[in-house]
C-alpha cells in the first residue's frame, strides 16, 4: 500500500546478505523518493537522493551494488512527490554452498518507543533482533518476551544501547530457544525514545522476518498463500493468527478459502497484556479482523514447507483524489 514515509530495518549490502529495494509508481505522473540509510552511522549518498520513478514504472535499487557495507542497514524511504508502493526483497547466500534463501521484508510506518513483534516461527536456528535509532541521542531499550498472558525479561538479558543514526544487532538465539518451549509468541522492545525494529529467524532451510505489528482501529485483513493440488497434500500450510490489545475488548475474526467460502467466524476476547492465538482452518486464503472496544495488533504465522510471518494491515476504506477544475467567478 502506498505511503509517504516508510522504514525497513535490517537490510544487507554485502555478498552473503543483500537487499533490493523496489519503488513502484502506480500512477500516470512521475514520483520522487529519497532514501537515507542507518548503518553503523547515518549514511547519505547522492545516488539515493531525488530518485525519479516515471509513471507506471518500477525502479529497483540493489544496495550491494550501490553502497556495499558489512554492517546491516535500516532504510528510511520518503516520497516527496507522487505515490509509491515500496517493497524490499531480502536474500542471504551461503558462500560455501551458494544456496540462497529469500524473503520479503515488511515495512514499519513510524519509529516507536514501544515495538511489539508478534510471530516466532518454531524450529532450530538463529534469532537476531535488529534495532535502529533515527534520533540524535543514545537510546536505551529493554527487550522482553511475549507469551499468551504476560511479558517478561529473560534472565541475563541487559538493556540495549542504540547509538544515534545507527542499526545494531541483538543476538537472541539462546533466550528465544528456551522461551519458545515456554509458549513465547513474540518479542517487545520498550525504549526511552523511538526506534524501529525487526527480528530475523534463520531456520535450516528458510529465513523469516518479523516486524512490529501495526495498530488496527477499524478493520484489517490479509491474503494468505494456499497450496493446491498435490502440493496441498505433500506440504500442507498451517496458519495461526496472533492478536494483542492494550485494553479489554474483542475482535471478530472471519476467514475464507480460495473459492470465497467462509470457513471461520469467531469472536476473540482481549485483555490488557494478553495475546490471543487462533489456529485458522486449513486452506484459509483470506482473513479479516474487526476490533471492538479497543485497537488490536496482529500477525499470521504460516508454517509448513518453510515459514513466514504476515502482519495485519489496516484496510484503507477512504481516500482523497486530487482534481483540477475550471475556475468560477
């Protein structure tokens, strides 16, 4: 969905971890974008300033070619003219076997003092939290593990200091391996100034990127991939919806299969500090969430032949379209 200001945390620009930014112009007129990178420090280059995207065209920017660096990046994309849909294709390559795994990195619209990252795929592998500080002061952040009915700080996990204009790694493999056995559903980051965040899960044959869940006040929905034919039997996909809220309320969940048939209609109650988990019926292709009484945050965790985490997105139901009309006396 087009937006004038977007953040992508944890990009790469090196041989074994590379990210490609796609700028898609859905309109007939040209659009202009500026990209600022936060690495070990703030990086600004003329090659990423004043990028012109003609109407109905897509521009791709390979960070490994444009700004090769060893440290991870966070990209801040600002659209100063027109509209753009922005995607980041993130890939990791084993330099010994030359095997590449790829994943789409979801966006974060604004930095926040409280980031809630819902969705922890199970399985053995490494887990790394990435935090970026767009401000001018050092930011102190505390990382916590989210379960169904509480959140807690793992033993020995000290607060993290994030320098201004920088992106830092926080290894969490040991902490989350134990927490997953205790029912962990996500990670929260509480900071004294706004940060952006993402969580990288590296499984044996896949990599999963989890970003902060956006607040949903009216209604949200997302499409889910559905295996068909022989693939549906050999590699069935399981989907689990996670919802959290800041106050007591409820959310109406409706799911449909690929033919448009309703396969689930259920109301989930919400409580402050609790996270509800709901297994969606096999074959769910579309899920809609309508909160009542309190905003919610949510994501869908898919597992099967690999894994992925899809954040819920607030639906756009109204918009303004510019129009030029003859003047009247």
